[in-house]
C-alpha cells in the first residue's frame, strides 16, 4: 500500500508501515498537524530566513538537509539559517559550561529535550523512564492532564504501544 500525498496522489515514499496501518481505521486521531501549527507556521510568520538552532544529529531529515544545503538553506521554499547544524549535543554543553551560560533546569531533571511534552512521537523507543514516566515525577499535574484529561494519552499509549503508565 502506497502513501497518499496532501494533493491526493499516491507516493511509494510515504507508505505507512504495515504495523501501523490499523491506526488509519481506528478512532485514534493520528496527525502531524500539531508540528505544523506549533513549529512550521510560526517560523513562516517570522518572515524571511529565520535562524533556527537545529542540529544535524537530531534526526535523519536534519542531517540530510544539512548535507544538501549546509547551514544556510536560502534556496528552499522555506528558507532558513541553521548555524548550529554541525554542532553536537556535547558541543552545546561544553559551550554553555565553559562560558558559564545559564540553561533550563529541566535538563537537570533528566530530560534530554525541551520539545512538546505531550508528543507521543518516538516514546516507544525511549528507555525507562520514558518522558511520561519522568513527567509523573517532575510535573504530576501535567501528567494527569495528559493521561486522564482531554488528551487521553493513557488509553492511547496502552492501545498503540502496550505501555502502562503510573496512576497518581
């Protein structure tokens, strides 16, 4: 089964893995729209050539983008400058510490990223404690909201990944 592009044409490159095709007919809403509305759309609103702090080592897509365009990708439909593309996470920590630059205390709580805390993307690949198990300890009210509130993530994590989350 091929994937379907936004314009409705078939694409062999965006095929949904057989493992996850059952989600297409389930009552679970799966989408990347939040990434568009929370990340890409605000960058578009900034105007020409925003500067972002993404690193090539964070994903294959970012690595490919860096290899293809370098730090300054001004020839894209969404032009941008990513001057930290060639930095590693270790480079960032070394720079912060050697220059005595303050950083968010969230990193001292065991978090490796400060992205959307309710995002399920990749949670099944994380070692325990995963981001939600950690959230139960560090941010119990947000954990309750995500798990048992309007997001209903407890049920989704159980049904999709077979993961059981703590009850607070």
